[in-house]
């Protein structure tokens, strides 16, 4: 396991808003490099020298700021090529087949989406194919393009724009979630028919694992330094203090410290990412997305998510109804997985995000760590609710035996997929730095915020 460097040992002062934030860094250009502002708590620190296998964590909230890998370009390139080859095999070969009473069906991976289109569910089909095939393929090709240029020491065209896109693609790749959905589907079918796994199934399992390793192998800190160097932080930058009162922010894409304009916005000098002191209208956008997700969660549970036809009898099944049926048939693990992914996770995420929004006006350092951890958990688990949508996609494509047995998607499939997407967007719209901001006084600004239209000149010298 990799070692972690504790930045609290380097920044000797602990976060305490009652003490003046001083001790500015030296004004030499070299001392103004390797500075980072934590994206989750806004604490400004200096990164220590890192060796491969080591990580640097924020001393305030524990967020990982940088991770160093051994031979990062070669490592990422090799994993991306292997993952892409596994994906091509998964698309080209038979995925899974079933047989019952002499009647069967065999499908390819892409049929999980094309069958949904034929059943008038184009939006669900688009979500399935994007999250499992298209976006991962774009991601892998982007990694190969970037790392090949870095190894040649000659950047290929559009390298910076492609590097920016990688961080935005990452949350929407769900190959690992699709594998869980496939296993749940096959276990459900195994009790009714004979199931055979094709080579594409095992290739996709390898692809999901290799894709995960590829995303973890990317050393963003090293990559951006290799792509564009590292300009020095603005003069007067104070480490061991919050970035916002200094008129500074860290780029969420490349990590570079930038000075914001009077309106609290700007562009990153290194990657050109749009920057904000805090995400604009973060709470309003989060509340709107949560409300929309809550409204759609009702039809997602009232209407059937899939309709099963067996020996001429048609039986609609809701999410809760499917869980109860599985439980009654003794499939306790599968019933538990569906219940957690489709009921516990969405409801918990709605409640947790709403609670965090309500706590922002009473935020501060006292409960900041616990609330930040809650935010991380809700952001991580939200995508796993897609398991039920993938189960429907696989079963609809696989179980096609005329009146003997067939499965069609229900109206709830689209509603539930929209709930998953909206809750993910709500987590992205929420700015976790608000958790650490001092409570708002009557003026509407944090107690230690600079006055409006301040030029934010040298903070340390002003003090």
C-alpha cells in the first residue's frame, strides 16, 4: 500500500479561525510553486516532495491532493491499451445466452441498448450505451493520446483540452456497475432457464477491472506539470490559511492556484478551466435537482420497471414488488442488492444532500470533517443505483422467447434512470467548500470574507 505524507507536519499551524492567518510564504518564485488549495475545504497548503507510491492529504479535511505513481505515463498507457482491447473483444463476441424448453436467445453486449430502442426507450438505451461503452472508449483513447505524446516528449494536438475532459468523464463511466447488474440478471434467470456465459462476458469483466486501474493510475499532478509546467502562485499567497479570503482558488482540474477577479471568477492560467470562488448558485441548483429527483422517484416506484410475460401470462413488476418476489423465492442476496441500490441509496442520498444544504448556514470547522465525509459517501454511492436500470436492459435483451417468456421495460425504467442522473448532478452542483465557510452574518458574507470589489492585494503584507 502507498504511503501518505501528512501535510499537517509541514504546515505547523492547525486550522483555528480565532488566530490570525499569517506566516506568508517567501516571495521567491520557487517557493510559490507546489501550492494547492483543497477542493473540499479551501485550505491552502504546500505539497511536499513525493516519491512513487506516496500520497499527500489535506491536513484539514483529509482529501487526497496528489498521488505519485511509478512511471505514470508508461503505466497509464499500458493499462489503457489493455482495457481498450478488452472492450473491443467484449463488443465483438457473444455476451450471454439462455435456453428454456428448446427455445433460447443469444445476445451481444450492444444489444442491451439496441433492444431498448426497439421497445421505445431511446433515452434509457442512450444512457446504457454511453455509460458502458461510448464514454469509457473516449476516455481510454484520450489517455492513450495524452500519454503517447508525453512519452514522445512532443505534445499531440489538443492535449490540454483532452486532459481537461478526463476529469469530467470519470463520474459517468459505469462499467463496474454494469458488471454487478449483469450478475444480478444472470442469477435471476438461472432459476428459470439454462444460462451460458460467452467470451464477451469475461472480456467485459477484464475491461471493467482494467478501466478502474487506468483511472487510478492517472497522476494528474505529474501530467499537468508535464503538459504545461507550473506557473508560480500569485504573490502574497499565504499557506496554512483559507484561499477564499485571499482572493485565490485552486483549479479543480489541474490544481494550480489562481487569483480571481473582483466578481469572484476567472480562468485557470494553465488549463483554461472556468474558476469560481464558490460554485454559482450552488445551493439553489442542488435544491432544484433534489426536488426534481424526489418528484420522479414517486413514479419510479409506482409504475412497473419491467413487464414479464411467461406462458402467455403478463405480470408487471415494480421495484419494491421485484424485491419482495426475490425474497419470497429465497434469493436473499439478490433481493438485498436491489433493495439497497434502488431504495436505500437513492433515498439516503436525497436525505443526506438535503441535510447538508440545510447545515450550510450553520457551517464551520466544528463538524466540517464529518459533514465532508458524508458528502464524499453520497457522491460515491449515487452511481451504484444504476444497477436496476442495467438489470432491466440485460433482461429485456436476453429474455426474448415469444409468449413462452419475454421481458419488456416499464415506464419506471426511465423515471428511475432520471433519478440516478439528477442525484449525481445534485452532488456535483453542491460545493463542499461551503461546509467549511464561517457562518453568514447579517451582511450576507462570511465573517472573514474580504469586502466586495476588494483587489485582494498581498494579504500577509496588509496584516
